[in-house]
């Protein structure tokens, strides 16, 4: 249970950090986050993975839990910023400009 909670916290933090530090427009960050989430889900569904009870399987399944969460948070944070729900980012002054 502790390992799953750690993965959630790391995935959540990584998604926010990645979305805040990228210098791309919010639309592209949202698209990248969506693609990461979909590619990870497709990999999990289409590829035969090692069993979860093996050492390699534990790592692979942990990564496959972490990546879509980070991608989803990236997309969600970027979409919130596009809707004016996120605070201004000092790391990305171009994102702080109003769109005409």
C-alpha cells in the first residue's frame, strides 16, 4: 500500500513539475500528456508483460502506473491553465500573456 501511495505522489509531482517547466504552449503540453497516457495504456493492453510478482515485473508495472498518472496530470494542469484556473508560472512567461 505504501509503494502505491509513493507512486501516486511521485506521478502527481512529476506531472506538475513537467507541465510547469516546459516552454511549450499549453495546448502542446496537454497533447503530450494525453499521448503519454494513451501510449502507456496501449502498451499495458497490447504487450505481454512479465508477471507482477517477479522483480522485473514489479518495476515494469510500477512504471506503467507512474507514467499515465504523470501524463494525465500534465494534460489536466495545462487544460486548467488554458481555462484560467492555474496560477501564473514564473518559469514560463510566454504562458502568462493573454491570448488576443
